[in-house]
């Protein structure tokens, strides 16, 4: 017996066609689509404006392969880490990051990752598969509910900074964002969404050509090719000059600044020379820098740089009128901070 199709893989038009083919009115498809996306239901029985017969027909033909929050951990600082079980029992992680004024969902786009960044726990996991649009969407819905329960307001922002490289799951990520921002979905503003990438020039140019409305962040960590390649093998395939050209193309097409994410490590990129290289790189593209506190994943070569090194970077960037934010990591006590997502509980 063939397996049932996941109903959320169907477009609204395909749902309308299904009902017409089965002797019903096309608008039934609209009703089901609303239940699936705007109301985020995971059960046909919940679709109470449909007849029992219609719900049975849907049950016979389709499944809703929804996620489940398999485990939730709450940090001392209010951060929440979710171990998300997918329909095939694979696990990804997502995080709710609170501040005094907003809550941000950090969502995953792949099971594992294939890019081998040496400082990231997720990179130690083999990439198993891409997440489907509905699996990405469901992470946002789950965190929005947690935001309302634990922080008394709806979700404010979304960052694609969880497990995986979003640009290597391009179509599904963009389909998910379309649903998240649609009035027929969650209705969130694309200005509140940031996609974070290691920097894949061809795909960054495609984002620009596709006229996306969300924000772009790049994990840079060094503006010196030899240093960056040691940390991020992707730099051997697409060096800093190629990355810069794609970011300049992005800015020409979108008129939106790039955010560079940058971690300073002891003995690796903590010198004045490193800071000067970052300043020179930032001057070539309208940008701002988020200096991110490192969260060690072992006792290896990557260790948090001194406060003195961070201050040196801040001085260098500010002296050149480059916007700089120092991000203190949250959720470290539950391995929910930047670079720590590795399916540990």
C-alpha cells in the first residue's frame, strides 16, 4: 500500500483541485489551507468547519507530518532550547532567545551540516537531510507559543542561525519564509527575519535576484583568507574577494546592509592586524558587525579571546565609523548558545 502524501506539500491550488476531483467545492481547499497554515493544526479532526465525511476523506488520503517538541530545556536567563523530533524520528534543535524587549526564534534548516566549520558543534554531525518548509515553519509556531506562555508576548524576530546552512536548502527555506510572512500564514514582517550564511557567493547573488525582503548575515570570523580557511573550509572554494563581490551585488540589488557575525578567538584572530583587516573589509560594503561571545564546545584550540581583545576590536571599528554590537551569549548553561547546537540534552 503506497504511503499517504503529506498534505502540507500541496499548494492551495492543488488542494482546491483535489476537492473538485472528489465531487466537492473548490473553496474547501481554501478552508483546509487556512487550518494547515494560519491555524497550524496538526489533526484533521480539528478542522471543525468541515463535515465528518470530509475529514475522513482527508484522513484516508493524507497525513500531516508535524514536528514534536521532544524535550524543552529552560536556561537561567530565560532562553529555551527545544529538541525537535521530526516525523522520521530525526532530531534538530531550535532556541527561543529572550531580551527585555523582544523574543527571537533561532531555527534550524538542516539535520546536521556539511560545511565542517571547526569551531561549531553542529559541524561534527553528518548532514542527514534538508528540512521541509513545514518543518521549518513548525519550529517558528512552537517558539511563538512558548514566547506567549513564558514571556507574555508574541514572537518578535526569527534568525536562521540554528543547525545547517540555509543556502544549501535554498528552495525549502524560501518557501518556509514565504509561508511565515504571508497573511495566509503567520503574517510576520520579512524585516524581522535574518538569514545567516557562511557565505556562498552564487546563492547570495540568487537571493538578490529573487528580490527577497529579509535580512542577510554572514559568518565572517576573519577578513584574512589564510586565517578564515583554517576555520572555515568553505573559504577555500569561495574566498573573501568572491564573497565580497556577491555582497556588493546584494547591496546594489536590495539596498540593505550586511551584518557580519564575528567571533574573536584567543591566538587565532585576536591581533590588531586581524582587526585592521576587518575594518578594511567593512569599508568595501555597507555593513555592521556583531561581535559574538564564543561558547566552547571542548577544550581544543578555539577559546574565547580576552576582554582586552574585544575592546581593541570595538575601538578599531568605532574609530572608522562602523556600527558594532557586542552580543553576550545566552543559554550557555543548556548548550543553547551560538555554535553549541549538537543534539545534546
